[in-house]
C-alpha cells in the first residue's frame, strides 16, 4: 500500500506551534520532499526533534514518556508510533500532576524538518526556560499563547523539570529579604565595633596625668639658698593620682645689690606628672616645713600647712588659698597630728617652740585643726640636756594611752592627758584621752615627776625615728593612715654619732646596739632579707671614703657593705618597696672603691687641684636579690640637698625627686633645680656596676646580662 503523505499536515502543526511561541514561521516545505529523508540520519534528527519539542531528557523510557533516541534506534517501531504520539505537553514532566481532561495530540515527525538556524534560536529558548527566575506563565503571556493547567487551576510553574516555585515578585521579595539579612549580619557587628572604638577614644575620659606623664622632668625655681634643705612635701593636690611636689622657694628682687630685705619667700606646688606650676603662695617669711593631709570635715579638700618661724598657715592644697592662720614665736618643729581633743570631729595639732635666748625652755602648744586657734596656753619644760631637738612624736601604747615623745639630747615623754590638763586646767573632753598606761607610768623616777625617761646618757641623741617602712623627713604628713603605724612602732635610736640601737615600745629597752663610724645621715628602714623585720641602711664618711652599710633589724649584724669615694654630699637614702617583697635602696655616692684605680692620688692631691675639678655624683639602686650589683641610674655635678620618693600605684612605678643647687653661668648665685625621674625608665637605661664580691657570702657573684635584664624588666614598685 502506498504510504500517505503527511508532510503538509505536520508542517501546519509546526507552524501553529511556532506561532504560539512567538517564533518566526519558516516557509512551507515543498510536497516533493520525501519522509525517507528523515531516516538517513536517525540519531542527529532525533536530537533535533528533542530540542524542537522540548521533551524532558531521561535515560530510561517509562510509560507516558518519549525518548527520541530510543525511537530513532528502534527498528521494530511501527509507522503509527512514528506518526502519532501521545506525549505530555511541554513543561509537564513525569512528576507533574495529571488531572482530568483529554491530552492534545501532535505529530511526532514535525521537528525533523526544522532548519539549523531555527535550532540555534530554539537553543536560546531552552536556555531561557531553564533560568530559575523565569516563569512559564510569563513566557506564555509574552508570546500570546494560552496556558492550560491539567488540574483546571491557574498555576505558575518554572523550568523544564516541572518544579513549582514562587512568582517573579515573590522571588524578588524573598531575595531582597535574604540580602537584607546578610547585610545586617555584616553591618551590625561593624557598627558595634566602630561605636566601641569611638567610645574608648572620645567618650571615656583619659585619666588626667596619664598622658602628660613623662619619664623625667626638670624645673628651675629661684635661688638655691646655699646647701640648706628646703621645705619639701609630697601630696596629690590636683587629683590625678600622682603625688605633686610642694616646696619653699626664695627669689631675689630686681635690685642690683641683694640684701636680706630684697628676698621674696613663697611656697609653690608643682605637678608630679609634668613639673607644671599649679599655684604659688607668697609668704612673709621663709617656709620651714610643709605638711599635707589634714582632713576638715566641713571642707572635704586637701589641706596643707605652711609653717614658718612665727606663723602656721593652712591653705587649700588645690588652689593655695588661705583657710586659717595662727601666730606663734620661735617655731622649731613640724606639726604633730593628735586625736580630736576638743570634740569637734577634726584632729588637732601640736608644735614645739624653742626661744633662742632660753635654750633649755622647750614649749609645746596645742592648736585646733579646725580653726587654728590655740587650745589653752603653751606648756614649757625645763630640760637639763643639750643637743638637737628630738621630736615631738606621738606614741600610742598597747593599752590605748597617748604619750608625747620629745627631748633635747635626752629623750623623755609626757602623757597627752597631763599635757592637756596643764594647758587648759581641765581634763580632755574625749574619755579615751584620759587613759594612762601603768607600764609607762612606772618608768617615772619619782611620783611627782611628769616626765617618763626614754633615754638618758652621757652621749647626745642624734636621731630618734619610728621603725616604720617609708618613714622619712619628707613623708611626715598629717594623714591618719600613715600616722597610725608610726605611733605604735618601735624606735631607731642613734646616739654618740656612732651607735645605733632599737628600742622596744613596750618596755623602752634596747634590743641590740651596733657600733659604727660617725653617722651623718638618718638611717633608712627597709626589707633587705626575708625575715619580715625591717633592716637599716645608713652611711658614714671619714678620710674621703664613704661607707654604706645594711644591718639586720633583728640582731644588728651587718648584711651588706660597700665603699665609695666620698661624694661630699649628706643626703638621706630612700627605701622603695618592690614587687619581690624586698626593698630597693636608692642613694647618692661617687665611684665605687672596687672600680676606682687612683683612689690614693685623688685623696692626697692638693686641695686647689681637687676643688678645680667638678665632683661627679652618681645615683645608685641596690636590690637585695643581687647584692654584688648596683644599677647606676643617673650622674650629675649638681649638689643635691633634698630627695624623696613618690609612688604611682596605677603604673606600678615610683619617681625619685631631688632638689639640687646648680651654679649659674654668671657665678653670682646658684639656682634651685627640681628634678623628677621615673625609676623603671631609669633602670631600663641604666648601667650595671659590679662590686666584685658579695659582703655576705665572700664569693664572686657574676650574674649574666640576660638574667639581670629579665629581673629588672619585671621589677615593679609599690607603696610601703
């Protein structure tokens, strides 16, 4: 039978299909074309047909699906299967829901006659249909063709696999939300970090003085006034947690002929952080003592006392303004902080006066800490001894009784109760001040005597000081905390210029005595060993040699000894508490004897030659961990007349402050120089000096540079 020709019918269906898709319709195929043309290349034409019909590709044929490759290779297929195929609509795969209704029949051989140009265009359509953001419904709307849903409902399906996703608008909204979440996860931590940086940089105020603190500073103030030590005190008056420097200054007027009447006396306060002048207070007379720390309940501010020869003035430590003043004659001592004796909740004061024409009549005067008024009359004591003024000091016994310790050459004590009764003819208002200690009262020689004899001998007393770490000439302030320890301690007694003893405060007996060469400076208590008992560092000079020693506070035995060329300088040593639990001792000296080669020539040289050469003085630091090592911190040709140590708790550091006399270029007068150096910075730049032998072991100890650097780099300073 002759095969019917379906080419015309297939071409018509092909044209309709392309018209629905919005594609250009190719010209009709001539009737002379034979269907046998398609059999000449079954595999290639099957691929073309697959692209034309957009059938879902699948390796395994299943019921209801069409595989063009399988149909092309099969030789047993019938002509009806080639001509009439019941295939699913394009876009509906095997996973698509098949609802009720009839399917549309199409010819199976139409795509085999499509030209190569149409295949390229349909490949582009295939790429667009596979985009996840494109939707079949949108494409049908653009092409103008209807969209049929087998379930009878309007649905939007994308992709050739038949998977359901949201429409374009919902997809864009979802992507925008997703991008917004991603941006939030990135921007929120970034903004928080920026706010934290701004908070630390601008909103949180830096501690005042921390930025302005320098490793060292120097300031010239007025005339040196010879080698007499000036009034000097340390106290934080500007609230930056760094102790400031308060000292007395003497300046000359512009007159060409300076006389005693041309001098200007003042007290100044310098910032301990930078050396900046905080305030200046002009005085009528030279300031002998400066003490700070007096607490006034009515005015919670730092109060400092400026004590001259004939007046005591209380000033605001922050501004230098006058709070109260009182007039006395022949003031000879610092003020002693007493308990409140009149019931106004403010500690009171006591000072000693000593008239020049009556050397044996020492007077004690009670002064109100609140107003500066005298509390009764001055009480005079006829002392038989002669020598330096000792005290006055306040001592509290274990029974809670208060005594005033003082003397001239000898040391005596009187109860605060008797002192107040003699000044006011009545008992103290506070009942606790009426107590007496029976043990101390038993030290009186006679029942009628008012004096308790602490020390009496043929040799004059040079120094009497509490055995307390950190106590010194320039640390005798008026704060209650520091005075609490000093009023309950044992004493260091130096007498006869060369004997040191420790007196027990319970029974006022000597614990031990050490004989030495003449001692010219006050001993310094500090911890040299680990027994918990304060040891003593002191210096003595003779025949051009200065000898520095440390003796054990428990038994008076020598712990450390070194010799230096005499620096022609008498200055108190500073003991600084360190993080190791021991004390570092800072002192002035010249070249160590072990490192000096021409000691004999230097000592026997003519005086004129020696005077012409400047004396180089060196500042050394000794730590008990390395007794054979000294750290040289500084050198100078100035003459230091006063020195003290200021602690910086926040930085775990300390500053060494000196007041020196420096010759001016015109050689008419010397300038007073105040200098401050930070100890940790000075140690980092210091030089190591080896003494050769350790005095306590007698063997050479030579720690290497790495060990020393590691030790001093981790060394910190703290309050005593």
